[in-house]
C-alpha cells in the first residue's frame, strides 16, 4: 500500500523510524530488528520508515532488506530513506530497481546530511530534484522531510517555505517533520504551509530526549529550539540519568497528546532503536492514538 492512502483514513497516522544494522547479514542483526518490531507492533503502526545506513553496496541491501522484513513478517508498510547527497544517479537507479523488485513502493526522498568529505555527487542538488527523478522512474509514492523551525541552512523562513513548496509540487505526497520540542513552533509552521498552498499531510516528528548531550547535539546540528520547560528538565535532572530518561519520555508523551488534541495529521516517533523507550511511550498513548 502507498502511504498516501493511509492519510485518507479518518484518524491520525502513527509511524516509527528504525535504523538498520550497517550489515544486515551480520549475526543477530535480524534478531535486533525483530526485537524492536515486536514492541512496535503493540500499537499496530501504520508504517515504519527505515533509515539509509552506511555507504557502498551494503547500504541499499540492508535498507531494503529490513523494509522487506517489516512488510512481509509484520504486515506493516515500510518506507525506505534515500539521501541524495550520498548517491549518484546510477546509485539511485540501482536502489529503485532493488526496491521495485522487493515490492517496496514508498520512498522518503531526502537531501541528507553532507558527508564530511563532501557530496558523493551533485546529481541531485536539492531533495526536490530527487523527487522529480524518482517520480519519472516508476510508480513510487514519495514522502519528504520538512523543518518546523526552518532548515538550518535556509537563510529565512520564506526561503524555506518556497523550497518546501517546490518539493511538494515535484510530487511529494506527504511530509514528515524534523524533530521539535516546541509544539507552538509546529502549529505556526502548519499555518505557513497552508498560506503557501502546501496542502499535503504533515506528520509531526517526535523524539524523546534521553540525555542532556543528546539535546545539545540536536540543537547544534538541526537548529532545534529547546523551550524553557525542557531546559528546566535538562538542568534539574542532568546528573540523574534514570530520572532524565523518565522526564524525557513524559515530555514526549505530553507533546503527542497536545498534537493529537489539535488534530495533527500524524505522529512519527524517532525511536533511536530503543525498544524500551518506544514501549513506554506506546503504553502511555496507545488509547489516545487510536481514539
């Protein structure tokens, strides 16, 4: 099923992101993925997105292998990530053939982080270029990323929304947001999108904070704002790991409840491959999500 069909149902979409092992053939790699999926299936997710891991010939094999496992064994739709900055046109062609052969219809088209040594190629300068190319190669459903607080490399909010509109017009069916900790920023972003004529569904990306260093890293890398409420949590429990983990989960649950109460199109939970944390968030929200 194409994930675009999921958003036509009369309820919010609930999805997760998982990280495949760098080498899917490694002993216990499949077992680790299955352990995560056994937890996630408790809430019957609408889809699971699979991050593109590593470089070289093993990356597409691992990514598509995990996606096929999720779909075939757990009857859950899978979305595979495709990062333009790490790929040549030939790489993308190969990936799309593999995906089609595996019956994978859903692609999350990203520019992706620029590798330390620079882009592998500039065949796809923007994510919108990759979207256009994928749509020309077959019957794929293409999702895209969005940044409620603006892409960290964008000069201003207007430029960011214009670029997002270009990506949607290229054939993006739905958007998954970068993580954020300030729901008001997300609501304002929704208003900007509506004003700009961006009318595709937008899933809110939520990631529970587990450590103070994790929060600082997200702030530095992605330009994510840390609201005063969250800063207070980090300051109070920075030297108490168990308490901070509990507080981070509680903060994420509070965000999810508020977003659902405001009629969000969906929730996309970044699990960071931590089944225990995912299980606790699921337990706290499963009746609300499916209400």
